[in-house]
C-alpha cells in the first residue's frame, strides 16, 4: 500500500497500560501507511462522580462543555489534529472536551476515535467506535477480532518461540472475576506443577493489580526452571519479550488487554477463571472462534491445544478507516 500524506494524531491517556496500549496499537497499524505525527497528552485526574455526571451530560452538549471546562480546566491546544484517539472512559470524556475545543475555537473538524464500549455515553459524541463486539449504537463501528494491540505484539505471529517455555500473566480481582489471594497462590502453584511435570521453562509476570505474594516469590526464586518478572522490578523483561519466548500463555481473565495481547501474539492461550467468575461476552467470542481455551484454576493445568490465527490481522481495516480522514480533507481543499 502506498504512503498517504501526513496524519496528525493526539493520543489521550491516563498512563494505564490497559488504556494506552490499545490507542498506540491503532497508531502502530497506521505508521507504515501514513506519515504519522503523534502527540501524547495525559488526562487530568477526575473523580468517579464527575465521570458519571459527564456521561449523563454528554447527551446535552452545552452543559457538557460547561462542566467539562470546570472539571478539566484545560486551555485550548495551539496544535491542530486530524484525529484524537483514546481508550478508557476517563480518557474518552477528556478527549471529547478537547475535540469540542478544537472544533469550536480553531475551526477544525477533528475526528474522535474510541477503542472500547461507549456504555452510557452519548455515542453521537464520537466519530467511530473501535471495538471487538458490536454495540447497539448508530455511530459508525469498526469491529476487530480483539481490541487493538501494539504492533510489536502482532509481529510475534511471524516469529518462532521457545517450544519448551510457558508464560503465566497475572492480573487482579474484579467484580466479574473475584480472585482471592489464595486463588493467585493456587494458580501459581498449578502453573509450576505443569512446568515441572512437562519439563518446561516457566515465566511468571505480575501486574500492578496483583496482590502481594512475597513469600511465594521468595520460594520460587530458588527454582531454576521458574523465572519471575514481577511488576515494579527493574530486571523484569517487557511483556513482548516474554511472549516472544513462550509457546503457551496462561492469563487471568480479568484483563481484557492482556488477553487480547496474548491472543494476538499467535501463542496458544488459556484464560484462567475461578469459582464465581462470569464468562463475559468477549471471552465467549474468543472461545467460539477457537482463539483460546478456558482453564479453571482449581483443576490441574493442561497445555492449551488450539488457536485460530486466520482472522487476527486487522491492520488493513484500521488503515482504511483512517484513510477516510484524508479523503474528507482533500475533498474540502
């Protein structure tokens, strides 16, 4: 595909990897085809009651503009952007505020693209929703196999892995997946048991939401077949490097982003659930399309035996979507 003209994109984020990475994944898909000028901007901290109020006010644009200006107190940007990209509701609310400023004060038709479900926000406030599940909205939607992930993850589909290596990705408890501390201990023990029985190298990665398991980590540090790459430790390898090494990935179901990244890496994937977990619609889609298997942490872990790589590549769809921006700009000029 030939290179298009320059595309200026503003990425709004709150420094959470689960929100930032999907946005950067969209930009990664564009960079081989556009001259992308990327700007990142942090979302100001906002309370839950403010988020709830702004979602309701999104149906009343004038009131939204008034309250958003009070909550965010953000000056009008002096830069013009072709598009604003974000993921996560706080970021969407801030992005909508900046879009209104761009359009009202700079006579700019800035498009807003959101990776995620719009939930109770007025869908007419955004230009396109990029999601993995169709929503009951009139706003244009781009339905992908999984939520967007970084390009260095999708490139792993073409790279070999260590056949004797497995990876465990730990998240944290949520309402849908009420993991207790003992559940995390048990899943780690089950993973280690699998590695020992099949003579595998085991890689374990924790996130900022994983509970403290200090004694368990100390015990495992003495086992040569297990490598710990824990959140906050300077010697922990980045997730993409761990996935590159592994053939199979076991990941707790609470993290939509980690699960999408594991699937898009082209590895064999097993999601971990506990008693009380709810099978969410997105995970049901993955199961039905053969992208992963599901593993009860109370059972002995088994090597995941299936994967479906046939429909994972969604970069072309993202490029076509953003090419419309260029077409619209050229028609105006």
